[in-house]
């Protein structure tokens, strides 16, 4: 262990619940005993889950795999994409603090150059149109330096910076940035969050070839992301096509 995971306190405290191995930190976080700002962190997952039913694999003890429970004080379900934005920004803020320049691949993969360094899986409970509880699962590749062939597009902080990182310190920084970004959210600075998110967006304003689920390809340029998280791509004739998650790949 590079450092014990303990309670994290900046302006506010996070309760850390450390496990050597479990199935999935997102699953564990679903237990009602875990409350706002509790974090389930594990050195290894046997059933790590990714977006769209994918699995998440990670070399035991090398990376950060955690799930943060947030009870977002009546945030409207229609604005849930803001949670995606603030965690994506917090991760890129953290990487920037280590002088690692990263971008956000819509909707919420974190990239360094053209490789993925982190993935995010958010699962929300909604009641009467409001988010009552959000589980924000993060897999951040920290010290892993070798990846299986099927993860050829993966990278880590260590590969990029050519040194090892103390995972507990990385998590502490990330939580502190998350507190700052949460303040922006609760203060109603949503324009600021959305602008920061777009300014870090991978391939924004850059012509690129996109792929539809039926295999069709088209040229276009990412121009904006809507409040509800849809991607707006300008096509060759100047029209804007709008996509939900999994409706377009790039
Ligand atoms: C993705 O990019 O597909 C999302 C990956 C999310 C992985 C993290 S690891 C911690 C948490 N627990 C899980 O089972 N998944 C998330």
C-alpha cells in the first residue's frame, strides 16, 4: 500500500471506507448505510462495471477505484449531467495539478492525448423528478504501466509523468477539487461549469469522422453540449445533429 486511505477533510470531510477487494465499489455504495460524502475505495474489484454494461478491469493495488455517494440536495433530474461535468472537471483539475494535461471525451471519459486514463459510472436514484442519491464511480489509472491488448487505448498518470504517485494523496486532491466544483454547482454557477467542461472537451471545434451505431460514418465538428448532456455536431452542410450517449462513437 503506497499510503493508507483515511478520512479526507478540506473545507468539508469525506468518510473513506477502504476494502482490499470487493465485487464493485458502485454496488457496495448502494447499501443505505453509506451516506452523503462517503467514499467506497477498493484495491481490487472482481466485477468492476463500466458504462453500457462493459466491465472495468484494473491491476490490483495500482490504481484508484472508488465510488462517492452524493445526496445532491434536490438537484433536478433534468440537470443530472451537471454531476457528470463536475466529476469530469474534478479529475482533470487533479491531473492538471500534477502538470498532466487531460481532456474530457464526451460524455465523461478522461483522456490524455488519445488514450483513456479514467472512466466514470454514475448511477442516480430519482424521486419526484429530483436526484435523491447519486453514486459516482471512478476508475482512474494511476500507477499501472502495462495494459492488456484489449486495453491498448488505456494509459495512466504514471505512464504520462514517468513516475509513481501516492494514490491516497491523489484521491485527497480529487475530493478537494470535487468540493470546489460542488460549491460552484450549489451556488448556481452552472454556466461556469458548462463553459469549463466544453473548454476541456476532446476534439471540440475540430473536424472529425464520427460513427453511427449502424456503422455509417460522417464528417462533423463538435460545437456544443446541451444542458441535458446531448452532443451537438455540426455537419458538412452546416446543420446540427444532436446525439445521446451511445448514439455516436468517435
Ligand atoms: C467506463 O469508462 O466505462 C466507466 C468505468 C467506471 C469504473 C469505476 S471503478 C469504480 C467504480 N466501480 C465500478 O464497478 N465501476 C466504477
